[in-house]
C-alpha cells in the first residue's frame, strides 16, 4: 500500500511581505507619536518597541537604529496618507498633477499647495530634528540626507518649469533652485505659520505668489 505524500505548502511570500509592512507601519506610527511627545533624546527604542509590540532588535534590523527610524518617520510624514510607503515622490497623485499641469502659473500654485501640506505634517518633527541634530552626529547625517532629497525634488520642479519655458530668461536654473530652496524652507514655514500664526491657506497662497513673482516672466506671473 502506497502512502500518499502531502504536497509541501507553497511559501506565501505576499503574506510575509504584508506582515513586514504592517510591522514597519506600527513602528513608524509609534515612533512619530513618541518623538513628537518626548523629543528625540527623551524617546528610547525600548519605549517605541513596547508601543509597537515588537522587539528592539526588530527596530535595529529594520531601520538601522534610532536615527534611521527617525528619518523613516519624517519620510512617512512627508508622504502622508495619500502615498504608500516606498512610492517615489514623483508618483504621488499630487505630484503627478504638478507634473501634468501645462500652465506655469497653475503649476506653481499646485506645487505650493503640495508643499504647504508637507510642511504642516512634518513641522513638529522638524522642531525635534533641529534640537537634536546639533548634538547627535548620526542624526546630523540623517538631516543632511533629508535635505538632499528635498533639494533633488526642488531641482526636478525647476526643471519642469524650464522645460515649459516658464523661467525668466535672466534667471539661471541654479539660482532658481536656490530661490525655491529658500522660500520653501522649513524655517520660513515655521516663522510664518507657527510663530506669526498664519493659516495654512494664507501660507500656501503667499508661497505661490512669491514663487511666481520670483521665477516666472512678467506676463505669466500675473496668472
């Protein structure tokens, strides 16, 4: 009598990936809450692990330590709910709208709206970052990496305007990048919204107007 052999259960990679994604989301959510409440130095990986229901080793393995987790928390806040983790910024729905818009003035308005939302989401984390990076070399490197990502995004946006003939002829592309870098900085947002109590809508409209005046030819800047 031959014995039937049960076929080996097929490895379910999709289920494992979903579990890993959920674990990552739980850790990032817990980290964001605790970083915002207690600051960087006041938040321990042990506390984040307890809140997320994972081990400290899992956090080290997934994020390469506390600074790596903080960077992931900031990147997740930048993306917001509309962009799943790992989706490049140029593939976000709001970014696609900016890219597809043919009118330079309207493109700037859409860009300002996108940036205003990003600043609002990450403002508490940026305050934590500024306070902690001066004394933590590892976090300072994470800060540099985040700023390089922001600079790359600004360069892409300026490139889009240039390709559409939307830049002033007397404004070199490099200087245009610097202008957007300064006007759209976290520091300016903090001064106007958090210190001078501007609404997000007022900041958005101001940013759009200042970028249009600074970057576009006169006949396009007015709308």
